[in-house]
């Protein structure tokens, strides 16, 4: 049990520089990152390389093909990272990999790479929770102290706050994740998956004008998104729907794909901001940190900013380098727990598709 | 929210009222529907005029699209007023409705003169949890000499009586197919006896998340939410909550069996399923 000095960070300053390699591949992004923790307490990103598996418009990424992509690219991505960082694998203290949550096949293929490297170079393995990786990297980059975290990505939608060595989940989606909702709608209206479907929705939404009524489903601090997806899909069957804009000048009462993107973003983001605000009011925090792929969306950041301003608070967000899945965040979270003495033995270096944020013992925070 | 430039009667009402607290969803004010007249009135003549009301103001959220915000505010104010109205008709102790303004997002209800059950059970005021956690060991030592200042003084009631009142009121509400959605001890007020021969009354408040449902599932989840709230705010609350359920059982009669069975299921299920994806 912790003693009376509860507020002092249990993480001691490193006596020498520590370097960690992080490997991430829980979805369609394959990332390798190298991070360095120096004795003066500073943290340096030495390399952050990513390769994304992009599918043709109208198609999502399937587990088997994604795993194949990761296997094909793993070595060149890792070599790239090592070259950029100008370090050799011999200099590294530990190899961190994503233990979960994520898609099974891509996770296992990256874990296999991590295990192989660990055996080849006699380096300890550290299994990392993907969500905790996002949170730790966001905290590192933005220097937010104890924020309420909104974690929004293709596979996760959670409102998280830290309490007693655990990232507690205050609210989450009851069905699909927000990124999944946006991506699937992008597929319906045939938007490109390059660089990402969510980015293209954001660009289309900027041209939308008409706000169409959609369900608004917040339940306490939770949200439900699947009904909204069905509802917005139905609009593409509406007789007012014009996939290519108005047919002639008199064609005014119409629904364009841009309007749909606009309506979808406005509704879904308003729900997310609302549950975040509830969590902030509940725990009395004034800081918000947005992490995860959807966190790059500027409209979401803007809405969150307005909300925080009304409450006298601050918003912290990162750009696509750290928002979207990457290897560096796995290295950061992994190195933190490695410095606390945590290692994953080879026998236990498995992956799991279900690994909740609150299952991790956050030993490095007071 | 600038009181100086307000023009509608509702806005003027708010500008005269005093802010009590500010939540995520709304600001709470204490005000009077009938302002004191400008000219002097003989005293003793305006007793009934000065009844205080609680004003729940769902102000415009700047981050939300105006159209979306207006329709949400409207439906939420209407929904809350409707739930309170149904409770009143079913004989549940809830604050009376004094005024509804859907355009402005204002709901004014009867001001309850009393304390929250959370406070009366020694759970502290809302928002104090963080402090308690830091001085975890200090709180425990305080509990022993808690009897010095009994918060229940003047209510003429024991803790167990309060629990029974809670159980009875919730059962009455569920009988009318209303689900509160946010049952906590902070959302229950105890009104002291109005006369020496009367007893204290328990009043359920904050129907912001209420909805109607006939499902056993929803009623069981409602009770489970309360059980969790008890466990997190009041240490050693098991005997207290058992007493709530006993009173609920007495009031619910034959409906209890199904709800009780479902409550056991819900407890096993826990609040969150394992994450998918």
C-alpha cells in the first residue's frame, strides 16, 4: 500500500539515458518509434516512422490483408526508424509492442517481430496497452498534468480520467467507435481512404451547409453511435439526395454528400463534447486531452475548445504524428513501465483483442 | 447570459435570481417568480408572493450547432417536466412544477427546504470526493466522533427511516413506469417536518435523465445505479441499501420478484462489458 507521500511521483529520474523501441500494429497502421529518456528528465523522440495500409474507396481493411501488409513492411519500417534515430538495436534497452486491444491478426504479426528481435538481440520485451500508449504520449507532448482524456479512434471511444494508479473509464461507446462510424459512412458515399477516410469526411463537411436531423444518443456519460450511422445511411436513399450536387439551377431542396458529412460531424462531435463536459464537471478537472485518430479532426478540437473556454479550462491536442496510431507512443508507455521494473516474459508475450484501459496498473504515476 | 440586456420575462427572472451551482448541463438559480413590488406594501400582505423557486437554466451551448442545440434543449426541458408531472400524478414526492419555458430552456420548480440525503448520511457535499481520497486515513479517524454534530437533528428521523422512505418513493416511481436514470443520494432531499406532529418527507429531484419504460431491466438498472452510488459515497453502506430494497419490496408487491431477479443478473454483469474492437 502506498504510504503518506502519495503525491510524489514513484518514477525516479533515470541514472543513465534509456532508449526504447516501440512497435505498433493494432489496426491498419504499422509504426516503429524510438524514444530516449535522459537523466535530466527530458524525453526525446528519435524516430517515428509509420506505414499505412490503404484500401480502395468503398472497402475497409480486413484482418488477414492488414496482417500481410504489416509482415511485408515490418523490417523496412524498423530499419528506417533505426537509421533516422542513428542507433543500433544493440543500444536499445527494451522492445515495446502493442499487446492489445486491436485486430487479432495484425497484432500477432507485429508481436512476432518483437519477439524475434528480443531473442536475436537479448533485449527484454514490454507489452503495452494501446490506449495507455495514446494517453502517455498525449501527456508527454502537451505537458497536460491531470487531464480528462477523450480517446477517439477507429476502434475506441472512451472518456478517461486518472485515479489511484488506474486510468478509469468514465464513459464510452455502447456500440461502435466514432472512427468506425465515420469510416463506414465514408465507404457508403465512396470517399477515398487516402490519407484516411476521416480526413476526407472532414474536408467534405467544410462544404456542407444543411444540418439534417439525426438521433442524438447520449446516455449519462456513455454514447451510442450505431443508430446514427444507420440513420445517415438512410439519407443516401432519400429522393432529395444528389450524390453529384444539384442537377440544375432550380434544384434547391436537396441533400448533398457534403451536407451529410457536416450533419454527421456536428451531431457526433456534440455528443462527444457533452460527455467530456460531464466527466469534467463530475471530477472537477479543467483540462481536456484529445487523443486517438479522430482527435486530429479540427472541428472536434474547435468544439472542445469552445466548451473548455466556457468552463475556464484548457484543451490539449496533438497533430497527426502523435494522434494517429504510431510506434513512439508504444515506446513511451513501454519505457515508463520498464523503468518501474516491468517486463513481459517470452512465455507471456501474447496479444489480446480485448484489453481494457482500466486493466493496466499505472505504476509510474502517483 | 448578460442580465443587463435581457428582454424576455424569463431572462429577467434569471437576472434577478442568485446562482446556486453550475453543472455540466445547466445552471441552477434560486429566485422568486413574483418579484417584490417597487412601491412599499404593508407587511404581512405578501407572504404567498415570496415563495422561492429553483430555476434550472439550460443555457445555450456555444459548441453545438444552434439548430441542434435548440431542439435538444427543448426536448430535454419538456422531458424533465413531463417526468416530474407523471411522478406528481402517481403520488411520488417530487418538487412541484412552477414554470416551463421551452424556448429559453428554463424549468422552474418548487424550492425544497432541506438537505440532500448524501449530506445527512455524512457523505459530504458533492465534488468533495477528491479531497477525501487524498486524506483517506484522516477521514476514517473522524468517523468515530461523528456523533458530536448529528446532521439528522431537527428531522425527527433515523437513518433506517430514511432508507425506508427512499425504497418506498423509488418503488412508487417505478410503479408509474418512470425511470429516474441518475439515482444517487445527492438527488434525494429530506424535507423537515412542516409541523411538530408531521414527519419528514423524502423528495426525489433532478429528473434530467429520466424516461418512461415498463421494462424490468430498466428498473433493475435504476436500482443498481443507486447501489453503486451508495457504495462509492457511503462507507459500510450494505445494511443501508438492504433496508432500501426491503422497503422497495413492500411497496412494489408482486412486481418485486422479477425486478429482484433481474437486479441479481445486472450485478453479475457489472457496469461495463468487455471492450470490443
